[in-house]
């Protein structure tokens, strides 16, 4: 994983796969049959999200790491 964005991973019983959300990048999420696959797909989607934002001249949020403190 090259990005430093916070990732939230959970099992979706409804979809029968692992879901990874990237809260700092609106709408950026991925899935996979295994945790490893979901993480790899998330990195690909993050890269695509950033590439698309650059092409459209949109601001790319800086990775802040953990967003919520317990």
C-alpha cells in the first residue's frame, strides 16, 4: 500500500465480501473476496481516484491518517 489515507475495512454479509472505504476521498471504496484482495483493489481505486481528480483539475485531499479518535 502506497497511500497514507485512512482505510476502513469490514465484512459485508449482504455482499459476501470485504468492503474498504476511503473516507478522505469521497465515494472511494473497493471490495474483494479476501482482506488482501480488498486492500489491493482499494489501492488501485485510490490511484484511479487521484488520477481522475488531477485530470479534472480538482483538489486532492491531503492524507491525514486517522480521522476519529476514540
